[in-house]
C-alpha cells in the first residue's frame, strides 16, 4: 500500500541521505521528511519517536489532566473526555511539561464562584482550564487541514501561537501573535458531568489538543525532559540574548536573576560570544549553576548594603583597565546611570515573588528595585531587555525624563522575547544537540502527573531550579 510516508521515504532516498530540510518539514511534516517508517524499514518512526497509536476519530478518548475547574472547585487531576478535533488541530501525547513560575499562582485557593448577574443574558457555562505552559510530545492525530506536522512527529507546544498571518506575525512579532486570543478558550473536551474543558495553555495533561500554529516540529532525540523547557522559559531566555537585538560578541552582559529563564539567557549570551557575563542572584545553588553554564562573575545582592553599592560594583566590573581618553582628561566613573561605563547588555529575569520562597530572597520581593537597577546601571547606548513578571499591580518604575531620550538607552521588553517559534525553536534544539546549550542542568526535579502540584510547589519555593512533569512513554 502506498502512503504519503512511503512517498516521502522515496524523496529522501533520492537525496541519498537522511537529512531534513525546512522545506521538507513544512511541506510534508518531520517524520515524512526524514523518511519515516518506510525508510527505516522497522515500523518505527524517525528519530526514535513513538509509533503512532491513534488514528481516525478522537471523540470519546479519555485522559487525565490537571485542571482548574469552574465554580471554586479545587484544582486537581480529573478525567477529560475528548471532543472531535477541528480541521487545524492536532492531538499530542505529552512527554514532559515544565512548571513555570508564571503559573505558580495555581497553588493559591481557587476564586469563589461569581454571583449570578441579575437580568443578564444567560452566559455560556464556565469551562475548566488545562493548567501548564506548553509541553513536548508526539503527534498522535491531525485534523484534515493540518500541513505543518504529521503523526509521529516530536513537537513542542509553546506558550504562543505563530500563525504567520496576523498583523503582529506579518510585522516580525510572532511572539505577539494574536491568533491565540479566544481560540484557546474553545472547548476541546468535557468532564463526565458535562462541564466543558478549554485548552488554556495546557501541558499538565496526558493529551494536548493544539492548533497547528502552536505545534512546532523538532526532529531530535534530545530527552523530552530537557526539551520541555523549550515551550516557555528556555526559548524566552535564549530569545532575550539571541533574537531581535542580540548580544554582540565582546559585549559585557549583566543577567539579573538565575532561574531557568535567566540561566537560559546566560547561555545565550555565552553562545553569542559575550565578554563578561555577570549574574546577580540571591540563591547560592543558582549562583553555582550560573557559573557552571557560562557566567564569569556571580554577585549576591544581599551582600551589598544598598542597591547603589551593587550598582557601583557592577559598573566597576565593566570599567576598562585603561579609562583615559586620548586627551587624557576623562573624569572618574559616574555612578549616576549615565555611564560612561557599565554592562552594554542587561537582561532582567527576576520579576516579583508570587509566594515567599524557601530559599534566600532578594532585597526587594516586588522586583521593582531590580528594574530600577537595570536602568541605573545601563550605560549610555546600552540595551535593557526585561521579561520578569509578577511585579505588584500599581507598582511603577521611574527614571529622569531627561535620560529617556538623551541617555540613549534602548529597552526591549520580553514576553516571548521576539521568538518566532517555527524559526527559532528548531534552532534552539540544535544548540542542545551540539552541546552549546546545557539543558540538563536546568532540569531540577521530575514528577508524575499525579504530583503536578508538587512540580508547581518546587517552582514557587525555588528549592529546585525547575519542576518538570513527565509522562510514561
Ligand atoms: Zn511559562
Ligand atoms: Zn499571528
């Protein structure tokens, strides 16, 4: 019987190698482009991926997921009954999913049910939401219109879609793709009592129903537990250092915060060829990790009596050995935030504490002083990239109006750090394969799905560099 995969295997044979081009991937899907089962002749799919186990109708499949149910019911593991997938959706069997600090608020008690509005039109029944921030897994089934991936592909389901068609995508800002707005609120399944289940940002579930625009093939044998970081923090950290306005070789780089995101930024700066990589982090084991993956200097902010003392230390580290001008008349190093010296590239990955950590906390749990430090320590012409989240509502950052333009400081905020998922996540995967990026060191503790709450707890407590939920293959 001839199949698409057989034909793709023929294409690969004609090239006389097993290489996979992006053109092949986009046209045929990764498994097909690599030759797939027919080429390997073993019944296994390419890259050691799991064989496809589900074809045809998806409706009625039951799987377990960590859910935020409506009505103030406790969050936890429940059984979801899948609805039929839509034409542009795929069903992905999860292999691993990281517990982001961004979502540790799921540990808080759920909000009470809202009082019904009098006289208002009856609202749609509130749905349950899948918790998580993306995942890595294997495509088990695809809708009739899906072209980017194929059954058997190992894929990253990142936190953002990348449709390539919306205003932001067309202007090079796939990290702000607007295709996801609303679509992830569409029910993909139901609980036994009929409560609809929405995908949300998914991840802590045995199955994910993802839109094609949010399903990125990564042809690789890198262990899934390491790949899981690519759905959010690792891609964001690497994006901060390597995308849109990347670190240039020889720059002095300051990284504020050495969580999994900051440590990814450290490695991105190292890959880019930074000169110094100075890391500020209050937690001792995280400072050690920073040195392991590429930092040249680590500083404990709690060892400095004031933020200004920390600022002066950083500026001093970035002051050249010879500071005289050709006229020999340059004055002392300024500590006013106007340079002339300091780290040319500053990456902020701190944010605010959602819960009191069980490890040493920094001098300012709100994270606002860190943002002020980023501005103050940035020299004339420097670049500041921020991505920390969780600063208290209503908090503000201030800076002298005269510096806004005249200090020549460039600020690029984070979100997904300018990452174009289909372009960049496969590239980041190659970084891991080639040994340029140490993902293994960023995997802290792993947990089965039944302990998803514990994965969130170690992230909230910061007792481990990361908590990852893994699924049996
Ligand atoms: Zn995240
Ligand atoms: Zn888009």
